[in-house]
């Protein structure tokens, strides 16, 4: 089933459906890949809130064994072509990136021992392997294990318990394939046309209903040992366009607090390994013309007002024009980290060297404090169970 419409391919990204290099971006569940790490099995939900980790924290020993460039590389999630396992292996071996994103519909990387070879190329620090498998038009493994209903269809025809059980089985299939992260569920609110940027990727326009089903989806993944990533903070459901094509605007912050942000009040009830994806959304009264993914006030809102201290990933920084029309990739990645992101993500792959060169220079010049790097690196490594 080849879902993803032609334009919103940025998964995890704006929502979901990201394509690999050479494909469309990873998100907004429209046609293009949407928007969006590894964690060990988690069967019981535990709080996702708490105080910010001390720089290094329990991961200090691991961090100190990495070179400055390797520390920066561990923060990156880079799209790979699922039809080219050799290129993915070379990327991980050469650049030591902390995670890869598999978009598109090809399955070569998920069959045989291809993905295991990529993981071995990562060396001693585990590699996170992400997809954006939401169901409906945004799926990545349906050609291998079968299709899953869209969020809207799940909420219409299934109970939350049935969704939890369905997704737990799906998560087990992901783990068998070597996938450790799923850029899902979508927490955006809308009852708009099914084919809209969010559309049927949303469980409901009602905050309570959306929260109940999204939490069930996340619990199913976590029980199977896959890290869930809810998206797109602070809410793409009522934004005025498609961030694959342009920077879009949401209702003002005060209005979002009464509607789109309500589901995020329940983050403490989600499994403890849950991450959050921040969208490319201009929020009047908060981001002042900048995309939320590059806006420090947006991350402060999530960390402080919603008491979330887990891993935070950006939507696709490379294939969505809300970002690419404004900044070259190395600058966008730097700005995301400066603002408070833990994992900058881009689905288009390509040469990672310019990004790492820019980040190294930023650390050397004081633009990107080492403490900021260690704070995010602690979250990234902890999510991959790399510090035990």
C-alpha cells in the first residue's frame, strides 16, 4: 500500500511519512514522507517529567570517551535510503551519527541482515533506528507485515485497549526488523478532510479523545520496546497550511492552551521513554515569526509549562520548506540545538560533514555551549540505554 500523498512526505516530520534520501521529506502526512531512540522494553508507564539532567549525569563516562565531533554526531538523526543498505552502512561507519531515519516504501534495508550490518558499523554506542509508522497513509513496514488503520479509523472503530494491543504487536514486529523508534503517534487535533496535512492522521478534534488514543498507541509501542514520539508540538492540527511548503501559522498561544496543547498536559501519564517532536510552526505570542523547532521559547514552553524532561526531536529540517527556504541545513541544525532540541532530524541524507563542521566551529566559538551539548547528549544516550 503506497500511501503518502505527493506533497507531505516528511514524516516524523511534520507529522509523518518521511522519505529517505532522494524521496520527499519526512512528515506531514500528506503524500510525502511525514514527520518526528532507541530504548529498551518498557512495560509500565513512568513519569516523563523531572529536573533537567546534570551535564553528563549518569552518562558522563560514556560522553568523556567520545571525541568532540563524535559527541555532536551522536545528536543527529539522518535519513537513509531504504533501498541502499551499503550507503547507510557507510554513513554510520564514517560519520558516527547517533540515529538514522528510514522513510519511503523500499524494504531492502529491513530485510536479511542489512540493518544489522548498519548497526554493527556504529561501534560501541548503539544506533537508534527510526521510522514514522502511524497507520493509514503514513506507514513504513506495511509491505512486510501488513497494513494498519489510520488514527481516525482506529478511533472510530476500535477501543483504546484494542489500539494498545494492535500497536504492541506492531511494535514487536518493528523490533524484529531492528527498528527502535517510531515517530508516532500524532497528537494534533483536527476533524478536517482526511487528506489534509494532518487530516486522518489525527485521532480526533477532541483533546480528551485524542489523548486517550495517542496514549494507548504509545503504551503499545513502549511495551514492545519501541520508543514512541508524539507530534507535532505545540499543535499542527489547526495551522493554516503545510510546512512542507512554507512556514505555517497556528492560532495564538492563548488559544492553543485551551485546545491543541491540552493533550500535552497528560505527558506525565505516557511511558517513560516517550519523546516529543517539535513542528515547524509559527505561534503568535510565542515564536514571533520563527518556526517552533528553532525557537527557544517553544522548548521552554514544553520543558517548563508542561514539565517535560524527556527527549525532544525536531521535525524534518532538510526537506520541509518552512525551514529550507530560510536556512541552509548546517545553520538550521545549529539553531535547533541552540534553541533546545536534543535531536535535529533531516530525512534527505547527504553529506553530514558540513553540518558537523559548522557545529564544531560553533562549540569552539562559544555559539553552542558545551554544557548544552552534554545535556542533550545525556538524553540521547539514556534513550538508547547506552549509559548503563
